[in-house]
C-alpha cells in the first residue's frame, strides 16, 4: 500500500516530456470510463472516448475506457498528485456503482410489476367467468 508521502508525488502536468512510466496506483480498471464512457471522457480529457457516441463501436470504446481509461486520464489530465487522481477516479467509480444499482433496481421492479400484471385478472374477468349485462 502506498503511504501518504508517495501518494502526494509526483504531480502530473502533461505535455512534451511526460514520462511513459505510470506512478503506482494509477493503472487499473476504470468503472467511471466503462459505465459513463463519453461523459467520463470529457472532464478526463480522454478525447478518443467520444467515439463511444458512434453507433456500432460504443461497447468496444467502453471496454477500452475500462481497460486503459485511467492511464489515459493520468497522461491527459492535470493532477495535483497521485492522491488527487485516485480521489477523483474513486468518485467516478462510486457514481458508476450507484448508476448500475439504480438501473438494476429499475429492471427488477419492471420485471416484478410485469409478472404481477400477467397474473392479475383484468377488469371484468373473475376466475374465468364472464360478466353478463
């Protein structure tokens, strides 16, 4: 685990001469990039993530943002420190978790309500009998 002294260095200011080697704690899966794709790409200056808007390649871009998004965000962004970078990416990951949970709840509610509607008798029907007027 990184101690506070290591997490506060190095600062990242991209541009010519940016080192290829990533600091410890930068690489890894990006849930924010995977779930939010182009929305995540804009503030993280990962412009190729905007290709997620192109029909047919959106899923591929999402997977690539998940795999390489953190590295690209580190190289493209302006971060005060590794700790700052990790804090921001953690917030994106938490937001992605909330979004996925809300979608799962909505899908479960829709399936449950749909199944309930199929079992409930429709108005005017009572156990297979028809009402006569």
